[in-house]
């Protein structure tokens, strides 16, 4: 018959069969030496028990027997510890991992936002979503133009800006993507998690016939701390998408539901919401419960929307 045993040192609980009554071992949860009580009251009781008042001597076992019993106790305690970890500790571990992923992405996006504002200070506007040929054919993503402002001047110098992103010389450089463009905490990859929002009313409105015209911080009429500059999202072009490819979110296709559609909406990278950066250079975490109408209001530069101060958290 199994009995519930509680380690007096770490309070870990496990069910132990009564045949192990009175034996000693080590708790696998905290490592402390433990001695199991006499479970079967019909046979014996603990020292100091009001029913007996005598000390019960555990049965005599040889060295091999003691080792087998100790091993059995350890296995039982390991099982209990595993159950306790899954039930109580794992949710805390998952929460900590999500917080670290969020903090990592916020640091990245703030670096990108700072580089965007530095570019705007030098050129009078933010970098265009992509460079283009005289006839409007896309060449390189804004991420390539931002390289000198992120400390990657040598990599920037190796690009042939007169050729498109998928020209052989430029494609060979895609494997050298700076880690700041990825929300992942692991090394490697060539897909970006950070995008602009383009389209009417945004910082990157359309310019005829097909290109996109960038604006600068001075063109923002709404609160700069409530106007999106860069956002986090899943890679927009699937597994083959390169960070040098001219791909960004289009406001006309968005509905403002965070993480709901890869290639269309903000988010879908870190659990619980999305990381964004505003024109003032600050990184924020948008909770996944943020109303779509509020998300869409953040994309405009002169919408005049009234938004709560606490909408954008860290």
C-alpha cells in the first residue's frame, strides 16, 4: 500500500510503497538525506508515537539490498519531481523565455529605429522601402541602405546597388544578414523579422506610378510616440524570403489583428503580442488583445486619433 511522503527539507511529495518503511536515502529533488517513516501502523510506529513510545529499528539489509532500496526511492522521487516541475515550474520557465524573447526583440528594433532616425537626419527623410531603377523596378530593401548606420559599412560596400537584390553578387551576400534584423536569439538565418508599413496615410505613402515615397520625422502630425516606424512580423515571403528583398507590410491589406495572418499583419513572432518601434525611437510591446482599430490608428501619421497613454507597453 503506498503512502504519501513529504521531504522535510524541500517539501517535495511522493507516493512510497510501505515496503520501504523506515529506510534511508537521499532526496533527488534537494539531495538531502532522508529517512522514511514506518508507514504500516499495524506493524510498528515512529519513535515518540503515543501509541507505542518505542523506537522501531528498520529491518537489516545487506549492502546490495540497501542500494536497491535507495535506488527505488530515488526513482520514485524523480518521478514526483518531474510531475511537480511540469505542473508548477514549467509555466514559469515558459513565461521567462517569452519575456527574454520580447526583451531581445525590443533591443533589436530600437537599434533599427535609431538607425532609421540617423538616416533621416542625414538625408531629410527615412530610407525608401526599396531603391529602384529609373523605370520603377525594385532593387534593394531599405535594410541594405541602413547597413552603414548599424555598423556594417564593409558589408554595405560589397553590394552592387545598381543591380537588384537577387542578382548573383547580391544574393551571395544574403547569408551575411546582421543579427539585428532577426528576432531569433539563435545565430544564423537570412530572413528578417522587421518591416515597414507602407501605403496611404503611413510614413511610406505611394508615389506614382508604382514606387513608395518616404517621409521624415518632421512630417508626423500625430504623437511621435504613438506612430509606428518599424514593426515585428513573420517573414513575409515564406521560407525563401531574403532580408535584402523589397518586402514590407501594406496597410491596405491589414486588418489590425496582431499575429493573425503571416505576410499581412504585425506580430506572430514573440508570444502574446508584437514588438514595435515608434517614431521617437522607443521599442514597445503591443498585447495581442489590442483592439484592431487602435493598431490601425498607430499606422497613420496624421489621423488625429485619440489613443490611451498606456496603449504601448514595454
